[in-house]
C-alpha cells in the first residue's frame, strides 16, 4: 500500500505500473510545486473527469475481514479508473450487454487467466456463477447423485458441516470424520479414514474460514469411480493446486479473487449432464457449461473484478510466488503467537494451520475487546473472531500486504508488553 | 449527460449536485486557463488520487442495451468517487464485511429508500438475492406450492414462457393465455381469462423485455386465497406500482436499478415459511427473510449500486416523476415509428406498448443491418433486436436520457429521408 502514497494517477503518468489507463492518451500531469498540479491536454475538446478524490494510502486501513475482504490496491485503482468509461467504450462495465463483444472479451480473458494460474486441464470447465458456495452445497448432490446415492463428507469446520447438512436433502451423505469434538482444530490422517466404498464423492472444505484449519494435502478417494470435491472459497488461488486430483473445485470469490456475488466452479467435463429432474435450471451445470456461463445475465462487474485480480496474480509471478508471500505473512503471525509465552494462543494444530485465516485468543480473555478496539484505532480493522468461536481472527488473504501483518505483529508485541 | 460535459469533479467542487464526495474536504480546484487545472490543498499531507481519467460526456455512448443497461451518469460518478475509499472508511465497498456497520448502513438505506419509492406496505419483506429472475422461476413454486398444486401463467412473451416451463418441475402449472400465436404482441383482456379456481397463484411478466409488451393494469386473481405474482425485471421502478395488489414482485436489477447480480424480491410476509423439503437453502425465502438478506454473503457492491440508484430516483421526485419522463421518451419514439408511413414498424398493439423496450423493424428489412451500423457510428449502440425476433430494439430505461431518444429519432428521420 505504501508504494502508492503521494502518487498521482492521471492519464498515463501513473506511478503504479500495473495501472494502465487507456481511455486518455493525451493528458499529462506535471508537479509544479508541492500540492499543486497542472494538468494539460493536447486537444481542446477533452474534459478530464477526476471523480476520484480519495485520499492517499495513509487513510486506507489494514482490513483483516474474513470476506468480503481486502482487494489489491492497484486492482481497485484500475477499476476506479475504468468505472465510468471502460477502455473508451463509452460505457461502464456495469452497463455492458453480457452478450456484447466488450464483455465477452472480459469474461474470456478472466477464464483464460484463471486457467493459466491454476494450470487447469482442458478436460475441465470453468463456470462463473452466482449464489455463493452455499448454493453449490445443493448443486453438487443435485448434479452428481441420485436420491439413494452415498456420498462422504470430512467435516473440519462449520462450512463442511453446512455442506453436509444441505446434501441430506438430496442424497445419502455420511460424515466419515468430524473435528467437532476437538473444536475443529484438526484435519484427520488420511490413512485411517473409513470411506464408503461406493461413495459418489468425498467432500472436503479445503480451508475452514472460521476455524483456520487448512488441508495441506488431499485424500485419495477409495471408490475408483468416485471423485474428490473441495470447497476452496477461502484459499482459492492462494497457492498452486493440482486440479486433476479433483472432480469439482468451487469457491466464492469474495476472499482472494474478487467481490462477493461471483462463485467459480471448476468441474471435470464428464461429470456434467446428469442433473436430477428437480434441479432448478440455475443450479444445472450443463446449462451453464453449454452457455459459457451466459445462460442468463451473469454478475458482470464481479467477473470483471475477478479478471483484474487474476491478471494481477499473473503479474506477481503466478501462484508459486503468491504462496511464498502468503507463507511469509502467516509465519510471521503464527511465530508472534507461539513466541508470546501463552499471552496469545492459536488453538489449531500446527501442521494444518491456515495460511489465510489465523484465529487466536488472549490468555486473559477479558482483554480481547480492548485488543480489538485498540487495533481498530491503529487502522487495523475486522479482527474480531467469528461469533461462533469468539476471540480474534486475522484473515490475511492474498491482498493483505506484508506491511499489514508486520504492523499487527508489532501491535501485538506492544499490547503484550503493556498487559503481560 | 450533456449537463456534465466539461465539468470537473474533484473534491467538493463538483458541478453535479447529487455527487457529494465526502472523502476530501480540503481540496479545491481552479480553472486558470482552458485545459489547465491548478489543484491545491490546505494541508501538505494529502495526496490526491485522481485514478479516474475518463473523458467527458462526448465520449459516452447512448446505450440502448436491454440489460445490463445504462446507469445514471451521476450514479456512476459517485460510485467511481467512492470506489477506493468509501466515505473515509479506508475501504472499498467491495472490501467490507457484509456484517460490519458500514455495509449494514448501505443495505438498510437501500431497503428503506426502495420502500419509500414503491410505498411498500409494512407487511411485505424486501429481499436482496442473487441468481436473476431465472432463479425465482424455481423459487416461487418451491416456496409457495406442493407438488400437486395448480398455478396459472399468462404468457405474453419469452420470459413468462420460461417461468412457466421451470414451474413444471415443481407443481401443476397451466398456461391460461398465450400470445405466442400472435408473436407476443398483445396482453389479454382480463374479463375473458379462464383462471383455475383453486390456483395458488397467477403469474405474469409485467414487461416482456424481448417483445416490448407491458401490462398497463393487472388482473384480479379468481381464487380468493390465491395471489398475483409479477416478474417486473424490466420495468421495476419505472413507474408507481400498487404493491398491495401482489403477493410477490421480483426483479433482476440490471435493467432499471443497478448492475447485474442482484435480484430483488418483494413478498407478503404471510407467504414466507412454506418451502418444500427439496428447496435449496439459498432459494428458501424464510432463510433470507430471517437473516435480512445476510444468510450468506450477499452481492454487496451490487446492492450498494442499487442503493445509489434508489437515492437518485428519490432525488428526481420519485416514481411519478420518473414515469412522466419515461412516458415522454416512449411517446417520442413510438410517434416517430407511427408517423414514418410504414418505413418503421412496431408490431406491438398500441395499448400495451412497453415504456421500456421498443422493438421495431424496417419495411425494407434488408436495410436493418445498415441502420444498426450507422447508428453505432453515431454513438447509439446495442440497437439490434433480440436474436429470437430480429429487427431493432431500443431499450429506454430510466437511465436513458431524453437526449438519447431525441438523437435516435433524429437519426431515424434522417435515415428514412436517405432511404425512403
């Protein structure tokens, strides 16, 4: 964030490299003296519209929300620049027909970039849908099962549990492992799993947003005709993933890759086309696949935002580089907790701690409200833990800069020094 | 649109009254000579971020798309101004937790303003959902019917037909009138309707986007326990509506009130709570009503945009004033068609012609492609008719300025003069 303090972003004189406005090529900006700008244009007919008058980075907060969550600063600035008139089209992305050439170029590039990021094999379809992961909780059994089919769920937190409960409406799901009795702090050993031999699929939540538990590897499905399905909402595109291990990967966008309102489904093509008669047309993968996600009007602006994020992730060097950054941030924060001699505590087993969501408590729980309040005063917001678990939670998705975690860690040490 | 040509929108010196940036109060802009700006601030610590470098109104197009469609220019500029840092919160609306006080204030104001606009009685709930009207085609019977319940559909165009077909999965729907044989150019006389005596509901599409057929009044449901349901996607908030006549009104936002990705459902509260067991949780009105549309993460930015539009419609004087503007625009365009001595033709029966979507053809159909191409050169875009009906279609929703229709009419007359 600091990089863009005091930067001006008019025309093509931007100081943020990945912001490349194209709508004006004839405007120039000159600093003449502090706090004065002269802006000139070569032609007389152009009026510059500086609707954006937000204040520099010093007024941005470090936003630790679990989702919707922080977006990359340069992506926001690019979106702001394009909002009124996308690439000289005379329209906002929000105003474009979803069947026009402008939006088609946006959604096609978004898909192509996502395919490159995750190295998605060609036998998988990528769908841009609506309704969040919660809609997929129903869509999965409706598309993949008959009413008496068995399916398995590993439940490592609240979201896996919700997915299981929704499946009960449509098939015969079984929880083959639950971490509930240990307050969702673990992932099971895969060797000991008692999978149903004929289960159509095994479902996991790859990263539990509330509990901070993340799969570091993935179980192999026992049924040779079965598939592995993962809800990756909260660690999607945070690290490389071998897509070929999965039948379906799905994710709400609002953690790592965009605003809320977009759900991405990556599905092996041979699994498409078996939806049950009672499936609402909008939950039928075949409909969306045949229509390239344009059966009805998609969430165009959200897809556009995801596309900007994908582009940004590629510019960062792809998901291997992104993972390194996420590991560094997470290590910094977990080390601060573990080295606090019990002042801060993270309940999650070390080997499966999430790189994305870091829940922690205070030994003196009566100080937690004070901690959250003081942090907010220091412009570190949304640190309160989920209402179901309490304590604190720092969500440090891709877009959380290292500086945000460093500031939080410094604050934690200072807070401890004052209250130990 | 013309009003803001050559206007500068930095800080609080905006020339568009309804744009009220709040994030900077200390910046001033002075015109010193043409095409030069001096921007000064009172403090030295502020960096102004003019990410927006879009070009003035002369580069905007008149966008006649059927949806997603044109949005009010001042709403777009306000959204652009707020995008990077909403009201000094240090966050974009896209980054906010949907449970935080900032977003709660946004969604609550949006609902409150919509209630004021449509004078929605207190016994109705307002839900902000996802998935478009197409998702509601399934949600309606799933929430309101048992599998053997009878329901009636009046089909005045493609959307009503789609709604009927989806209902066949879940109950016993009957088309009691169809305009198909007359190419969807009419609305039936209500007197002659043969309604099913025990139908749980009567469904209409209040405005058929593709065919340009609009109900000017509404039928009374024969069954005293039945309700009237209307898909108002393409004329929502274009005129006053007596909500109390309906059990459910629903609308995709992307025509008159926002970007795609938001669906608004207005439902009488006593109808909520009867969803069938097979209803996906995300299609259950009770879940969304109990959670004030926050059961899972809603499409926050889209809801925010709808809120800006509602605010704008109230500032225009409410829906009575909006309807007057829409009537004037539509009359101008229909008159041009009817006075062309058959050069232009609108197939829709005059009494039910839509104020929103104006389909028309050329007597010399071989000139239609040329018409559309020439119009696009003149910055009037998206005039091609739906692929299922051909010809042209001018969608003139709330956000289409009178100037856009005037320009189209002038072009039509000129085109006729050159080709008659």
